[in-house]
């Protein structure tokens, strides 16, 4: 490789995209930002606390797992892990229950910052690709704002460790980590996860039922009255369900930046509309209510857990929408987005397998295995 | 409740809501043993569907016309069903090998495995002594209901097995941490699949 002036000899690929995992994740965070900020305004300190605990714990889980996996700073990592569990419990036991989340946040942030900031002899500093932050934020957005502080804490551990890292890390997880965490939390502490909706903006902060719950029980006679609130400032629901409009703005930005493609959001919401008309319920209400937009735009479009091909994505979106409406209308629970997306995550490898494009010129296999 | 609606609920309950593998955790041995590759999963599924239909019919007949009328069913049904299923599968294997070599090639090697498959016994027991599908319908299955139920169970088994095989093809190539490689990861994956199936609990009041 004689260096002859401007001549550079390299192996392929020769065209490099400036797009990295980090840049994509930053765009996703940016897409979630409008709804997140508006949620912080609406829910005040409790909303901010849930989001902060969830994101910081997610980052903490990623750093500790990677350290232990790579055999890097094992001693201090274990110390940080144990103390992040013991100290908040001790603080609670000392009768300072309100300080427990603050203690946990302080400890975990200190560890994260030291791992990312301090260079140690013979060790690479931890570099964040932002995927843990996205998972943590998405988890916070599917939790009610008034959950106890340890719900997002435990949830982030489930999401990062059980949902993602155990499968081999980013790119290998079968299920959407945030939704795995939510499903396990709902099964484990149903009482905390199905209450705690409130708003701090205004005079009183009262616990209310979500519009979907009211529609389910038939308590809300006129669903059209909910259109405007659901679009702009949802009176009851998870943190991320504050405003369908702001979520759609973020989604439009992601579409414009080509971070996501149109197939899944459009077919998901389209299938929901068609299914709700067939089932005889209000389609506009069901598209705006609950986690439909959040799920269709930000959860179902996860690269890792959704099909690769365009055809596969369309199948995926339609099935997600149909299952969501099926669960909303015919099951006991008012919401079905989490279950629908998790179920279709499970089917994704099979969809990928059966929608694999045929190389040009290859004759269809005679056994009819590939459709 | 209409007849068709009843069949639909029995089928859906058996297929999805009380899925034999992922909700009731029966027949896990074949589930983990066979799901290594897609081809074996499909072959096994076909064999299970076929054997289950026949063995449920047999045990339904035995229960309703022999065991229950004689009053010996309560304590004898498990040995009788095991004996009937095992001998039937052996007989069937011999029969298929002689009469339909192609079919035997597709699913023959799985037939001995099914002799001891607990899902087959579970379905056979359920159609004789209902108890799992806690529905307000059918306490005693009629023969068509038993067929619908068994077909649902067998399809649910196949669906879970084939989905799991597709997922495992992916997980097997992932850089899973050393101690978790192989079966531990298979258990974690199927636990999360079970979580996904749990979402359907309560659908149509089942």
C-alpha cells in the first residue's frame, strides 16, 4: 500500500453513511421530545420523576451490564449495583421515603458519569449509543404518572437486562424491551399500573379513569367530546399519551428524516380504523385514545423487532391494528396496544422468513414453502 | 349461545387463550427438543395434529361408552388413556410405513416421540373430563366439540412450536452471554412468548 499522494486503497464498503446508531437514536429522542416536554408540564414533578428515574436507571443498567460482560471494573460495578439497591431501601427504612428516589438517582448518575467521563488505565470509557435512553424514555411514556418510584426503577432493569442485553444486546432482542417491561409490571403490580392517572395543571390533582376505561364501561356516552382533549391534553392516561398531536408531529419528523418508513404506522392505524368500523365502535376515538399513536409510530417501528421487508411490515402493521382493536373491544382490559405489539414481535421472525425476497431469476421453490 | 359461537369459543380458547405450550406449559420436552430447526418443527406439528385428533376421538369414545357407564373411569382413566394412545401410535406407525411411504417419510420419525407426548394425553383427558377451559359453556363435550377442541389444541401446539423455531433460528446466532447460551436462552425466550400470549387472557370472556 504505497501511499501515492491522493490515492487511497481500502477494502469495501467505499461509501459510508454518516448515519449511525447514535444519530438515529438521537432523532428518535428528538421525535419523542415534544410529547415528553408537554407531559412534564402537565404532570409536573411526578411526571418528571418517573421519566428521570426510568431513563437514568436504563442507562445505569446498560453500563453495569457492559462492564460485567467485558470484565471491566467488576468490583466497582458490583459495588454500584448493590448500593443502588441498598441505599434507597435504607433511606426508606430510616423514614425518609421521599428521599429514596433522589438517593437512587444521585447514586446511579454518579456511576454513569464516572464510567463515561473518567478515563482509567487500560480501559475504554463507556460510550453511549442512546438506545438505552430511548428504551428508558419509552418505558416512562407507557407508565401512569403517579406510580411509586420503584416501578420505573424495576421496569428499567427488566427492559434493559431481560428485554435486551440477555439476548446479546442491541439488535438481537426479539421483543420490544420497553413493552416487555410494561407487560411484566402490569402482571406483577396490576394495582399500581392501572391507576394513578391525574393532572396537576389546574386546580385539583385528582385520580381519574382514562377515556378508554370510560368508553369500555359505557360511562362516557359522547365520545366525540374526547376528540380535542385526546389530541392536545389527554385528561387521563399514561405519561406518553398526553397528546396524540405532538406524537404525530414527532412521528412526521422521523418520517421526513427517514428514520422510520410509512408502512407500519399507516397500516397499523389504518387497520385499527377499519376494524373499529367493522366492530361498530368510534374509529376516531380509538385512533386518538390510549397508546395507539405512541405504539404505532414509536413502538411498532422498532427496527430490531419488526419485519425487514416492506411486505412484511404491512402484514405486521395490519395484524397489530387488528389485534389491538380485538383486545380493546372484546377483552376485559381497556387497552391492547402492548399485547398486540408484543404478540407481533413474536411473529416477526416467521414473517421475515416467509417474506424474504426472491433473488432475481431464481425459480420459486417447488414445495411451496416460500409464498 | 349459538352452536357456531360455541365451537368458535372452544377453538379459540384451545388455540390461543389456553395455549397448551405457552400458557399451560404441557409438552415442553418436545417443544424444546424439536424446535431446533423449522423442518423438524413442521413435521412434528403435522404428526401431532394427526395423532391428537385420532387419540382424542378414541378416548372420548372410551370414556363415554365404557369407563363412565361402568363407573371405573375416575381411577382408571389415566392408565387406560396412556395405554390406548401408546398402542395406537405404534399401530399407526406400522400402518403408515406400509401404506403411505411418503407420509411416513414426512412425519414417521416423529411418531415414536409422540407416544409419550403429554399434550396428546392432556387433550385426550380434557375431552373426556373437561376442566381446563373454564367457560360457561359445554361441561361435557359432544364428539364434534371434542374434535374442535382437539384441533384447536393441536394447532396451538403447532403455532407455538413453529413460532419458537423461527425465533430460535435468530437467537442461536446472537452473541448471548456464555452461561445463557442454548437451553437457558430457550427458556427465557419462551417465557417472554408466554407473556405475549398472556395478553389474550380474558378475550371474549374466556
